[in-house]
C-alpha cells in the first residue's frame, strides 16, 4: 500500500520518509496542491520495478516479433510501395 503525504508533510519528515522507504519497504505518493506530484520509494524497490517493466516490455516485443515472423511465413507481407 502506498502512503499519501503532502509536500509540507514531506518537508517536515523527509528523513523519516526516506528511512521508511529504504528500510521499511514503504512507498509514498507526494501530493502538491492536492494533486499527485512524485513517488518516493527505496532504491531496491525502484530497481525491482524497472526490472519487471523491462521483462514485460521484452515479452511484448518477443510476442510481436513472433507474430511478425508467422505473418511473413504465411506471405502476409507488404512492400514499401504498398504501404
């Protein structure tokens, strides 16, 4: 679950928020003018998130590549002129 804090709360408690994000595995959504502005999370959590996103992108790319190869094998291709 994500903790929602204001910019003012963040200013007052930045050290505690950083500790909770780094050691407590908590994440924070910082609101500015009642609107979501930034997210604070620990470096490990960030790296895990990036790794997951990269894997998902790779899966989608590989799925698309496989489909393209199948279409090519089935003769479903277009020349540049036809495009």
